[in-house]
C-alpha cells in the first residue's frame, strides 16, 4: 500500500492542531497519539526491536531511571507522546553499560575493576 500523508497543521498561537480537517486541542492530540500507537501495536507486521539504517528517532529532552524489582525502568520524554519507557533486567543493564561505557570520553569512564 502506498504511503499517504494526513495533513496536520498547528494554529498560529500553538494551542490547536487541525488533523485531516478536524480541529483538536493539545489534550485531544495527545489522546489521538496514544490511540494511534495502540492501533499500530496491534497491527501486523509487528515492529521488530531492531534499529535499521534510516530508522526515524524522535529525540527526547529528558530521562528518568528507577529501580524496578530485578532491574530498572528507563523512561524517556518523547516530544510528542510524553513519557515512554522500557523495563530492563540487571543482565540487560550490565550489557548496556558494557556497550555504552567505551563510547564515553576517557575521563568519564567508570573506574570499576
């Protein structure tokens, strides 16, 4: 099926958006985003947890980590959807640290032994 764009315009004052000709306030747009995300999650083909070349990433401006049983919960502030998160086991956290730590500048790396 060919991709088709659904027009979405923001009002001059930034308080409303027009989506496919329907005027929505910020709360209605946020509810629509979550509804569309739930619809997409139920569709096939399923999204794979793999980052492909050319994958689009919405970069958030905030993050939060907290202990969650035998792991952690990582939340990132998505610019459109709000807080989105993932739960990671201790094993996943250790693997993430092993991958991320070498990417840090020399003076910022852990001194664990």
